[in-house]
C-alpha cells in the first residue's frame, strides 16, 4: 500500500502489485475476482482508478502532483543514498552481531538494515532535499 507523504495534501493511495510477467498481470486484471473487488470498492473511491507500471525506482519518486523525473536522476539519487548506507549498516552491525552469527545471517541483517534505512529515512529525505533538481520545471510550493 502506497500512502501520501506526510507533507502532501494528496488524498491518493496506491496498491502495489507484482506479477511474474505481463500475461499473469493481464489475467489478474481480467479475472472475475478482481472485477468483483473493483465494483465493491467503487463507492469508496473518487474518480476512476489509474493503473501505472512501475519498474522499481519509480516508487520512491512517485508524486501525483509532479511529472516523474528522468530515470538517470532517480538512479543517481538512489546511488547517493545506497553508497553511504551500505557502508554504515555493516559498520554498525559488526560490533553487535558480526562474529556471533554466520555470514549468511549477517548479510541478511545488513540487507534488512539497508532496506529499512533507505525506505524510511534516506530516500524520503533525499527526495525532499533534491525536489528542485529532480523536477526543475515544477515551481516550489510556498
């Protein structure tokens, strides 16, 4: 479930669905189960649903009020976040659990730490700070 950012006045919520391939995606959206669900929730929503295909990075940068930034900017900003976080998390975890668990468990803890920090700290902060660079044609609110 994708919810509006805390500072946003948007009332748009999203549901993220993943599919193995386009055929499975199309079959899901054409299924009687989905069509029935869509009819049941129609009174709870405003307007028609919008279906967007996201390939990964877009989810962090998605803002219904502005156009999507170019992929190279999304990739660069993600790199700027991942690099220091990927060095900091193992450095913090190593003294705590480094020698007491297997390499596989340690790698899993590092991956979990990176994902948590990127999702709830680094990416929201960097996207907010880099807003003007990501979308230079959009006038800042204020």
